[in-house]
């Protein structure tokens, strides 16, 4: 089954404790991206990657890092989480040139 | 940067009634337009998209949207809604040749009542 898998699905953590949200896709897509969803704001793009070792900032990259060492994986790293990063996070992938995003089920992160 | 506006945060409608969800975007330069649907506790799924060609695009479940360049709009319509259409709908815009950057609206919750 074609899918985008995120882990963990739910996480409660404390300010400053580094965490990583993993994202993996099995569709051999070149493009992957991360979004955060907040009430009344819709989805905002954090980072995207056009291919292995190629990443770039979206609209709200502050406080986040990403890496793309393998085509299937695109982890989101919060080096020092803060309460304003409490949000619902989505990873998505796409075949190059189609514009159709395939989303994971989301990771709900709470930073206390 | 692009901005996407969905003026209606919630739209209540009775089953079998028509519905229109509105979407406007800020720049018409080389844009590609999408509607995504999000069912409760799920990720988003593509409903329909406009890349080029006919300005009227349709989905497999009866939704349609029309690209209007002069009004910078991409409204979503359905002539007769079902209970199962209850979900949140997001309009999205991508710019550039590589679909690398995406801008989403704030979403419209469609609540279909029996």
C-alpha cells in the first residue's frame, strides 16, 4: 500500500528537549515536505526537499531542521522545542512535476 | 509570497442542497491550484487540481472548481451534498515550475446536516 508514515503520532515533551519526527514514504517520490497545521491558519510549509541532499526553507522554518540522506526519509528535527511549536505536523510527498501531495496521518506535538 | 483566502471558516448545509466554498489567492502569476479534503483525524487528500487547460475541473465524487484568472479565484462547488461530504476543505496554491512551494488557505469546515 502506498503511504507516508509519520512517527510518533502523538508526543508530549518539555521545553528544550530535542526531538525528531520521522517521515517515510514508499512511493519513490522525489519531493517531500513538512507542514504545521494550527487552528485558523491552515497549513504552513516548514521545509521541503526536491531530492536527496537538496532541501530548502518554506514559510516558517525557524526552530526546525531537516535532512534528506535517503530518498524515502525526511525527518523533522526540533533542536530545542518551545511551547509555540505545539502543533499538528504533517509530512507529504509528491512525484516530481505532478503537484499532487500525499500526506501522512499527522503528528500531534505538545511542548510544555 | 502568495496568500490564499478562504473567507468562510464554517459552512452548514442540509443534505442534497448545493454548496460553494470560496477561495481567492493573491497573485495570478504562474499558479497551480488545488483543493484538498481532510476527514477527522486524517491527513489531507487531493480532491481536484488545476494545472492548465480547461478552467473547469472536476473530481470523481461530484465536486467541481473553476479557475478564474481575472478574479483570482478557485471556488469549489457541488450541486448536491451528502452527509459523507462533511469534512474540512483546504484551497492551496503552488507557484513555479517545480511545485516546490505550497500555500494553503485556513480551511472551510463543511457540515452537512440530515
